[in-house]
């Protein structure tokens, strides 16, 4: 197994650049004058377009096409961030060597930090006036739909008409080789985190401990590891420390449930872990360039072969059925449908509602700078080369537990490739 | 020193509740009909108002005042998040024991997961129609200024008039005892992270290594720790693993620079660490309830007592001058001004611009569920009891390095208290 120890390292990587051509083309196709977006460091569209990891307050990006081709892109950053913005937005987009594949989208990038008003929307409006030279009495600006309302109002008051565009979401869905490299490196760190958790489960011993149920105190078996009770919180801290050691962050998305809490898709509480229960571990870190990973496995220590083993077999089988469909041109819904049909064949409700027993979610989702992005395997559309999606069927019973197995796969020209493999098996093994 | 090992634990804490009374009162004061906001898990206003850690797609909160007092608050969540929203938004706001201080803001909370349209703005509009019972032909809704534009458009198209409010930002600025408890616990984890970094610096040895400057290869001294070169990235990984062990996340905000990169306020690159250079370590984790910490120290291994020692003395002195001003009623600008005057007395430019040598930023900022929130020590306003701010003067020289010393303090009735103390000293010591 790849231990991923250097995978989040920033050296010797394919350069990560964003080709702004699709945005320039969207402006031209809509007969608009410019593209504008405003947001903070948590805005993944901005992160994708600029590669600027940004401030936690609003900043703006303006893109204006040139008459012939290419154009100009201006990042309006707070002055305290000039150096960082120059490095991440401007310098990183320059061709550094012949190995770069001669990247050049013809868009000249610059950073401006002048204070023109107090709001990023006002600064964007000033840049638009400057770049368009006042040729148009009411310029039309393409904006992502969820741009902040105050920014939209500033732009409108400055005499611009707004039209919404999904060009950025479309551009993000198909990944370049450099993006796939980043996703794979982050997924390698998730693999290391999973190996830590699985090893701790394998090393645990079963002991009888005092347990209070309602008002009765009884002795119940529970797991113990290195001299203390093993809980979901203790496992999560160990996973997250392993991720940090690998240079990625857990991003608050390490969800670990045991028994009934394994049926809660986003459980982050602290439960004792008991033998016979499903322990569901979902690790979705974020790497230094913003790209995500997503890996899920489920284990049972000292299981008795009941519900959880049947569920595990069903989910393994659903996973294989889903993967068998993945290739360019296949409707995304087909992948979800195959997983659901397989779970139904094992007797699980493939359309369970919230709080019901069965398969309660979609079979997978796109992953990039956002943990959830296009395409969704339960939504409309077709798979294309460069799509990166999770394949993660699962079945749950709120009274018992949950089993989910999830991997990250990239759609290739003729099928798919799993990014950073992790072994399967309901019984935990030492993996480190 | 408090090692903070259990400080991020979720048990035995003051219950964390949000008193929605100020929002209800703002609606009444503006003669409006409801308050609405829309955002995702990264929206800190929503996190504060709901305590719901939320999905990474848009959800909505609607608050409608009752005729007498109190009101109703509806969280429109995706159905996959019903259980989590019920737990975090509804159950956590219930009074659990007599120790709670009888918390009751008279606002009845509920979660709705019906799909009414595809957008959280549409769902919010439907809830408003339902709660207001169509009594008003064009209800007025208070919204935070940066609500997503598409949500605002949905609300307007549904016949509502929007007016912006800063009631949430105002409510967030003054912290309750439970919030101060959370901030202190997270700051204790930052203390543990700093102790790890300082100890590694103290344990390092100075060795001569090959160094390439332009085209010349020469041997230059650098730090080595446990058999390998000590770099800013290696220190950062160790700090972040320590934070994860304590149950908090680094949130991508551990900035460590060495030498010239210490002058870059948000440096996250990988530099070798050399003797005589300033090593600036800024740790700003986020705890499980969303609250932040912020701790900064600067060290020099084998310094020669030049620029960096003068800078350290100046910054220590500026820190003391700033702290001496902190009490209720003092204008925030006074605190910044005192720090700046002290730095000027040591010969540093107190108003340095970007890329210049001197004091380039404000003396501090409010910290809560956001790392930067009200009040700013360089903005307008007065200190009030319950304000939690950083005090973090610093001086920089882009060619040499930077020194910053930063702590988190709460304004009390008659002064201030430092949340989780950490020792000072330019020479690193073993702290673990």
C-alpha cells in the first residue's frame, strides 16, 4: 500500500493552472461584456479560477475578453494579500518550463489592491469601468448565481446588467491531469488515515465495562486500545493527526460512527465502540491546493455474521455493479441505478427515505475543489473523461448501524481508474 | 502550562445556545415581518444562529416574531441532514437542567425538510408564506447583506421586499460565557501546538548544508531535527497533528514563515529554517463548535542580537502598551494607536504600506465563529465586556523577516483576561 507520506508535498508536481478560455468563451457566447465573481476564501469557484487561497473577506475577479482572443483577468485583493495573490494568481499561471505543455490561455492576469470603496463589489465595478473604457452604456456581466447579494447590488447600481452563468461549474467538472494528480495525492493521505483507523481497530481488545442504560447499570463488552476505551472521537483524532502529518487537513469532514450512529451520515459525536457493531469511517481531507479526497470503509470487530455481514456483501456487490458501468457516454443515473438494483436484490430498500432502513442517498458525486460538485451519479447527464466521482453505495438501519464503501474514481477514455486503492474486508487488519 | 489535552472535549461544558432575541427585536425595530438568511456550512452567521454545522450546499433560516414576544424559527435543511439539524438546532437549544440558567428566548425552533423547489431561497419563500399566513401583500424581510444573490432574487420574485440588517454581526460581537469557554478551549489547543513547535526548535541542531544561491553552491548553516532538515512545512505538519490530537482542526490557518517568508503574513510554503532567522508561527485552529483560536509567537535559534532582537523588544513593548488600554469604554482605535506609538518609539514605521518595512497591519481583530469579526482594533467603536479580540502587534522587513506576538483576550467588566497564556522569549525552550 502506498503510505502517501510525501504525496501532499508541493514539489515536483504538474503545474496547476486554470484555463480561463471557457469563461472568456461564455462571455462571448452570451454577447456579454465581462465575467465577474465576488466571494471569500471559502468560495470554491474563486479558488478554482484564481488558485488564490485568499482572505476570509470578500474579494473579486473580473475577466474581460480581448477583441481577437484571450483577454484580461484582474483579481481585486486586499492589500495585505498582494504578495500572496501575485504568487498564487499571476506567477503560478506563467509557463515555467518546456514540461508545462506550453500552457497559455492568452489571458493576461494582474492583481489590483487599490481601495475603491469599502466593498469588493465596488472595486469590481471600478475595474470594469476601467477595462471596458466606458464604451458601453450598460455593460452586461455574467455572474455565478450565488454571488453575494450586496456585491450584485453594487454592480447594478454602477450601471451594469447582470446575467447568471453556470460556465464555472461546467469548467470544473472535467479535470486536467494536474487536477487528477492533486486529487490522487490527497486520496493517498486519506488512505494513510484509513490505515491508521483500521490498525487501531485490529489492535483493540474486547473488555467488559460498566454501562448505564436508562437507570440500570450493567456490564457490556466494549473495545479498548492502548489502555483506554476506544471511542469514535479517539479514532477521529488519530485519523486527523495522520492526515496532518501528511500535510493535508481533515476539513471537519472525518465522520466516524459506531452502531446506530453509523447510520447517521455526518456523525461527529463521541460514542464507545462495541464488538459486533459496524464502525463506519468516512475520510474527506483537503490538500494544500484545495483539492479533496473521499474514502469510506466499514469494519466490525468480533461480528456475529448477522445484519452487518449481509449488508457488507450487498454493498460490495453494489459497488462492483456501479463500477462496471463507468465509462464515457454512460448516463450518470445508470451508475446509481445499478447500485440500487443490486442492493434491492439483497433485500434492502433501494429508495429509503430519511430515517428509514435501506439505501438513503445517491451512489456518488463529483469531487474537486469542492467535496460535492458535478456530476452527481443520481442527477442528469453523462459521464465524460476527466470526471472524478465517488462510488459509495451504502445501506443503513437506524436501530442497528450502517455499511458504506466509498472510493474516488476518474473516468478515463475507455473506463475508469480508482485513485489510491484501499483494501476491503469487514474484519479489520493491521495496515501500518 | 495547561496541555489542553481534554479541552476540546464535548462533555461537561456550558451549553452553547444562541439567544435569538436580538434578531426578533431587529425585525420589530425595522417594522419588518421576518428575518431570513441563506448560506452553506461556511456561512458563519448561519453557524452562529443555528449551531447547525450544516451541509456544503445552501440552506435557509427563517425567523418570524410572535405578536407578543418570542417567535418561530424554521431551519430549512436538506432531508439527509434532518437528524443532524434536529440535534444541533432544536435539541441543543432546549434547557437541559437547572444549571442552564433557565435559557429561554421564547423562540420555538423547528426543522423542515420538504422539497419546495430546488433552491433554498424558494424553500424559505414557502416557509415565509406559511408562517405569515398571507396577511401582508408584500412582506418586508431583513437579510444579511451578503446573502446569495439567487436566494435574494427568489425571495423578491415571491413578492417579498428585502432590507439589509447588520443585527447578526452586532449580536456576534459580544460573547456569552459559553462562547468564551469554547474560545478558551480552542486557544488551549493552540497553546499545545505552539509548545510542540517551540520544543522542536529548541531540540534542533545547527548543521552546515549545501545551499544553491543563483548558480553558486555553498555550504550554509541550517536547522536539523530528528535526523532531517527542519523546514516550515515540517513544523506546520507537527503543529497540525498536535491540534488534531486535541480534537480541533488547523483550518488551513497555520502560517509559519522563516526569515523573509516570516514577513509574509499568510505564508504556507516550505522553507528551510536557518539559525539567526525569525521563525514566525501563527496558529488559528477551529474547534468542534466552530469557535476559533489565534496565537502567534516568534523565535530565533542562535540569533546574533541584531534586527530581530530589537524587533522582538519593540513588539513585546507594543503588546504591553496595547493591553494596558483594554477595558470597557475605550475606543478600539486607542489600542491600535498605543501599539503603533510604541513601535514608532523603537524606530519602526507604524504606518508601513504593503511590502514596506514596519507595522503593516492592525493591532488586532475580533474572534468568534469567524477568525476575523467585530470589533477591529483599528476600526471605529468602543470596547465592551464580552468582546474577544486578538492583540498582535508585529514588525516586518521583507528582506530580513518578521516578529509578531499575538494572544486572545476577552474584555471583562474592568479590564481584560488573556485566554490560555503562553510564555514569551525569543530563544526557544522545551515546553513539552
